[in-house]
């Protein structure tokens, strides 16, 4: 394009990560809370109609206070946004200048790479180690202004070892952003490191465990000075009246509900992983609310499940992995539907192969 406009990568241009939002009967593609909306949040949404004619609070002060209490930090260490990706976008603008580098593990959350490019940064992918940990030396060797780490990682579900993370934070040339979108399902968090380092920003969301994906409530935890810079880049009015009221209600009233659903997810994750093993599928060890299965038959399985009304996420040609499918873990009846679909798909594939081999 010529003239005053310059072209940028489209948000949906995620290359090898295939996105299809067509409806299916059992949708296990988005890693959202398949138990639905927390009860108090639902009531808050229903009662918020009279407030939507006014602007929300500029920087969501009530939500900040509720989040600060939830994660155990001061409110000045919290910045909110329209989803955690919005907070990430603002953070990249606050931390780095166009032309600087953002190092990331490969594969990882593709939106982070898209936002890096949209902000003029140069993304540098670093493969995982053989045991799915971060390659600390390779990440540090990039000298990147931003090191983006997703833990538990999307799409693999794996977590970065604590020692690796601490070493990266200590020796990084710039700021480390740790995306903990699935923190509630994981055994550990980096928030305690954020309390003692001014070079670490921890991203969180209420789209997963809290079941508020459609309201887009994200936040980050970091040193007050770092958070203040991100907030300047974020802009005002990023969290709607309805979103703030629902989020505050969930945080103040529905924590037991959320924790109960999280516990059930973890149990179902373990049991479902074992069932996948009986079908000859080997999911990676997951600390999130989904399972990731590398398999050369990913395309065939995804298509066969689709015909049976079950949607899973398909990935093609991932670094060090190849093809794979990712499946959200939810209520057990949905897992049963998925297992039955997989059994039928595998049986059909085996029957087709046997027919071809036995043909004259």
C-alpha cells in the first residue's frame, strides 16, 4: 500500500494456528469454563442494565481492589484491561520501542506474536527443551527487550520450571512477561517473583476459570512503577460497567464455586488423559484446563470428530511437534462424548486402512 497508511498484520493472521468458529454440538476448542458463569456474576450481569448508559470508572478501581485481594498484592500492583491480550498489547507499547525484539518460546500463544508485530517488535522464537522447559540460555542470548513466557503454555499445557523462570527474570536484558491465563489450574505461580522484581509482569484473565470470557476481563500484576507505565499505554475505559460488576461479584462471592469447578477440571483432566492413553494417544503433561496431543493423524481426527459434532482445536506443523489437537477439559459428560467420538474416528480409520491393505 502506498500513501500515509502502513500495513500491519491482521489480528487473525496466526499462520499455522488454524481458527474455525463454526458451531458444533460439543465445543472443546477455546479452553473456556464449560460449567458456565458463576452464580453471583450472572446476577450482577442481569442487574447491570440500569448502569450501562453511563461510562465505567476510568481505571476500574473497584475491580483492582478485588483482584488485589484475590492474588494477595496491593492495588497499585494491578492493571486491568479488555482481556489479558489487551493488557499485553499495552505492556508491549510501554516496555519496548519499534524495532526491538520480543523473545518467546515456540510454539506459544499466537496472539502474543501478532501483537509484537503490530507494535513494530521483532519476535524471536526459541524451541522448548526436550523436557518441555524453557531454554534459559537461548532466551537470554537473544538480548530481547521483552521475553514473553506462557506458563502453563498455550497450546502445550506445559509449565516452565520455577528455577528456569527465576533465572530468566534475574538475568533478562529487559522485562519478562509471564502469561498465566491458566494459573488457577496450575500448581504454582510467578506472582511472588513480581513482588520482588521490577522487571516482571504477570498476566492473568477471568476468561478461563472464572467463566467470563465474553466480558473480556484481564489484568496484570507487577511492580507499581511498571504497572503505572502499562496503564498509561492502556488508555481509559477498558473494562465495561457490566464486566466490572460481574468480575467483582465473582471475586467477592463466587470463589468457592470457581475453586470447586477448578478441582473438578483437574480430576477430569487426569482421568481423561488416562483414557486417551488407552486409545494410543499421548497427551503432553498439562497444568491447564486442556490436553494437547501431538499426532500425525491430527487432521483426520479433527475432521472425523467434526462430523460427529465435536469441535477440537487443530494445529499444523508446530516447531518440534508437527501436527496436534488440543481439547478443553470440562464436565465429564462432554469428555465422554469426546472419547466416544475419538473411538469411532480411530475405529473408522483402522477399518479404512485394513480395507485398503486387503484390496486386490
